[in-house]
C-alpha cells in the first residue's frame, strides 16, 4: 500500500511539473519564492529566485484561469524575456502603459506564472538590439513588443524565429524530380539536421547593416530615391563582406573542426557576435537550413499553398502563376511599381515584410533579393548522394571540390529576386554561377541565422545496448532512446512508451525522430523524442523511471498497419506506423491529401468471405455479381483516401479538374482520368498498352508507371474487384458497412450521394467533396462508398454464371476475357456523389469504356505486401 502511495505521489509531481529530482544544472524557479506585489501608480513588482544554471525567463498572467493576452504584457522590465543568471531576481510591470489594461488591472484577481526556459530550448522569437547587443526572447509573435512588423525590427534591431529542425528527416530539392528538365533545381534527396536554429524574420536591411558597421554599404544608386530605402534589403554586398575577406577561407574545412565557423571580427557578422557576448554563432545559413526554413513544413514548389498548374510539357501557365505568387513575393511581374527602377527596367527592391509571410512567419523568403548562403555551387543535379542515403547537416562541397567544378568558387544564392521570374522563387532553386565569394550585385542580399546551443550527441559506441534505454537531457528537453537491432536482416522498428505498464498513447509520441518508424539496418541506433511538444499537460524530468520503452521489430513482409509514402521525389524512405494515432499530425492532416500517400494494411491472408449480393437483396442492379466465396493468400495495402487532384498532379504533372474555381479542388478525388488513357498517357491510370489480367505491366508514362518509379518497393496498381469489396466491407456481411438500413438518412455521415451532397455548406455546386470529411469504415478507410466511383482492374461481364460456383475463388482476377458486348469495359465500384444512395451498397458495381473519362470516376490504389529493401 505504501509503495502505491509513493507511486501516486510520483505521478502527481510529474503531471504538475514539480518533480524533485531535477538536475542542479537545469534552470528552475521554485514557486514558493515567487512574490507579486502592487505599488503606487498600479505598478506590479514580481520577485523570484532562479536556481540551477542560467535560463531564459518569461511571464504570463491569468485572471479567473484565463491568460491575459501576451500583447498586453510587453511593457515589462527587469529580469524577464532575457537570459537570467541564478539568484534573486526582479520584474517590474506598469499596466497603465498598456492601454487596454490602464486603471483596470487588479492584482488580487490575477495569478502570475513564471517559466524558466533552458538556453538549449529557448522561446519562439529572439530580438537582438544591433546597437547595444541586448538579446530578448518572446514566446510568440503576439508577445513581441510593438508587433513583428514594427519598424524597429527593420532598422536597429533584428528579429529571429526559432526553426524546429532537430532530427527531422525531410526531402530537400526539386518537388517533382524536375532536375532533368531544369538543371538549376537540386535533385530530391533526404536530409536531416541535428539541431534547431534561429532564422531572421526579415532580410537584412541597409539600416541594420549601418547599425553594425556605422555606415551604409554602397547600395545601388537608383534605389536610393525610394523614401524608405533604409528598410529595403541590403544589396551590392558579398559573402566575404559579411564574414570577412579571406581568399583561401574554406567554410567546409572550418566546420569539420567546430560547430561554429570563424569570422573576421571587423565583419558585420563578427560585430554582432561580439556585441551579443561572443558565444552566439550568428552566421549566414547553409543551403539546407535556408530551404528547410523557406519550406516551413510544406513540400509545395512555392512559398504559400499555391495552386500550381502545369501542362504535360512542364510549362507553368504564366497568368495563373503570376497571380498566385504575387501576394507572397516581389519578382519580375510585380516589382515595377513606380518609376524608381534601374536603367534596364528590371524593377526594384521593396521594403522588407510587405508580402505575406510563409507558414513559419518568415518574410520575403521568395523574391525581393536573392540571399547568399554558405554552400559552394556545383552542378545541383549531381551534387547529392545517388544511392538514396540521407545527408546529415550538409554544408555543401569543399573549396577544393568547388574549384575543380565548372563553377569555380561561387556561392549559392537562394530565394529569387525582384528581377527574376516566378520559377526562381522556389525553395529548391539554385542560381547558376550568379555570384562569387567577393562578387556583389544589386540582386543579392543576405539573411542571418543563429544556431541554438544544444548538447551534441556523441557517436554511438561499439558496445551494444543490452536492452532499450531511455534517458532525458534537461538542457535540450529531449528524451533519447538507445537500442540495438540484432541479426543481419533490416527490419522496420517502432516503439511504444509506457507508464506503469500502460501505453501513453501513440499520438503522444508521434513526433519521434531518428532511427524509428522505417526500415533500419542492424546495429546500434538512437531515437529522439520531445515530450513537451506532444505529451500535453505532462512534464518529464531527469528521473524517468516511470517511463519504459518497448522496441518492436517487424519484418518487411509483415509491416505495421500504416505506411506513408512521400510523392515529392524518389529515394525517400517509407515511414510505418502501428495505428492511425501514430501518424504525425493525424491521418486526416492535409499533407496526406496533398503530397504524401497513406496506405492501410488489409488483413486478408487466408480469410474466406462472401463476395457479391445475396438473393434476398432484391434491389441489386443486374450487373452486380451474384454471391460467391473468395479467399486471399496475402495481405495487401490500400490507400486510405481516394487519390486526390494534388496527389495525381505531384506524380503525373497533370491537373484535369472540372472544379478549379472551388478552393478545395486540390483535395477532391481526382477525376477526368481514364483506365487506359490515350497514347501520351495524359489522363491515363494504367496506360493504353497495359493489359490485365494477362500482365501487371503498366505504361511508364501512366500515373501508376510514374508512381512505381517514385517508390519501387511498392508495386502500385488498381485493386481487383474482390480486393476493393473486401476492404470496403471491413469484416461486415451487411448491405453496407454500417448496417442493413439502405436509406438516405442512414447514409449521412458515411457516404456522399445525390441525397446528401449539399450537406457540406462549403460546396458551391454539385461536385465531389474533399476526401476524408465523413466517417471511415471499421478499418479506417475513407469514402469507399460515395464521393466518386473507383476504377477496378477487372473486365466487366454481364454473364455472372462463373460466380455461382460453390468452390472458393482464390485471389480472383475477374473474367479472363471481356464481354463481347462491352469489349473494353472495366468495373467501377463505390458509387458517386451524383448516384442515388442505393448504389453505395457493398456489392453494387457499374462499368465504363476504358478510354473514357468523366467527372464521376476516380481511383484508389493498392499494392502487395512484399519484402522491402533499405532506402
């Protein structure tokens, strides 16, 4: 009983965040030391004691349990929003200086909460006074004094935004593997950055440069007539001007010795390092850091969620693209806003921050000026690993390698500029030989980055880990799980984290990074987890004996239930998850309807089940199959959603939507595609020369042909009719997966059809709906009934006599020959939004001529589960 009491106390301490076993080095505020008093003039004074190591302190106020808005607390002074050394500290706040609280704030009705952040896990925003070197931190954009757009952050101060990049495996380079068509788009390849970092919210301005150096850099004379020229991005500046002139300096060699590369003390970067104390590694970003920040979690080709429309020749429709990109970037089509342009009439720079920021609040990542990064420039289509392995913290080639390339000692520039076309605004675009280390021009500027001091994990030792071990690093607020994968065969690795023998729930550790949720080679490995990000309401401390980790190994022919495939480029690893909750961001996240494909394992092996309609289902249309028994010998994958317009476009570079005026058309199921298609495969699923059931071959120019190239381990195809129906029924034998009541009301919430399509208030016209809005079936598959009819592989025959046999059909592939009356017709299943609710029953089917396409027909894909090789 006493042990149970001790355990309960331990759990309570963890939940409240007052664990008593915190290491002395971790910054901590004992709430017993916090004293809040009110002085004359409504001035609030707060005292507290910080123990452990130095930390960053922030404050929030709550009244009646509700937090006071952060933008009303920006007038605080003292030991707050900055680095604070251990000891007794004091904060002063004058609510009267915040207009909405003037004369209204009552201390007795409010509570104060003081948070001490580790220096290795600082708040989201950092502001640096370029004149004094003072550094302040703020937990959100609302907490930034004066707001992010205040002119001070474009003149005498510089604002930075934290980029959470540590141990995330992401795809860098061209979205659509376009490097064969455009040599200035880096070929797609996986990259992992081991540390978070700060990135400047704005490009460096002329006034910020003067705040560091005491004088303006020369600048292009024609632009100086602009009234706010000092808040335009600095240009006519070189790589070596920013870091210090040295003709033989090699950043690549310098970084092999230290995580922070050296700069000349008199350079602008040297000055900002010196003024801020000398221990902050301000610098230009690497190309990988720049692109990761520019993408802001997206894999789309441009800044913002832009509807990129292309035709089969890869030419962007100019008018559509200019209009879509204009709110996000200054480029050649919109930068000529007045008479202040250069003599070649190529437009001009603009005040920073006038366009819409990206999803992480960074401005002008596309357009205004090109931004110089560290990496030397060599052929971007051949400069990355070709074997599919991923790069860790890439910093580009060495000087020696660059000098023997065709480009010489030229630095990469990213982001496009005011005189460039919209194609140059893409995050992966690399300008060919635009600027040397000492060169400068009126199109190039800079943006600063700053590494966040984190514990560098040492390389794994030779000694194996006997059992999975979990440790917690207070400085980085990161849990590290060590394990050994034995044997000589790669396996899929997943983990479960438990407390008192019960799983904390996979959604609470869905942000795992490192060697997990993918195929892993034998050896010693590490997994990283940030509980603060996902395990809401819980605080983990150094002593995490209450948490245990179970590492599970899966063979590649018996994988977990879910697989996520990136459609943005080849050579990317497939990630596997044990359930829908474990899928990062949730399975209905828009990214799984745009650029990633989620597959669900169907437990079909050796199950004998009844397919087709029964004699008591008298309302079945005549083309529906009669009842018969089926058995599969293997499990298989099926896509959780119908393939969407965006997914089809990512693979085939074709958009044939009939509903482009609808803002949600990208997440509608793809339509206007045919089973066989035309000779050029423009609207093809399998290709006109792809025969079934004689062969599983597909035309390489078809959608399936291109999809197989992206992930060769998955032999994607359309489902057979039996595969489709088994997945739709999900273990049921009723008329529909949700029961035997076949009515319009019963279908609501389960399937879009003619009787309920207008229930969606966003839909402006009779059309398909965004996938995944209604309830999934019992196996977590969405929209198998309704929304849009789905092509199957099988030939259609009117005569169903072959199905009346009493024998069990094993892995049926449908009729071996077509019906003489319908020689090119294939089966369609599921019904559409324009069909009556009766047609969404499990056994109903229809058919269509394979070269034909229309707005009621789409696809869902399958793949056999077979052993997979390591990417």
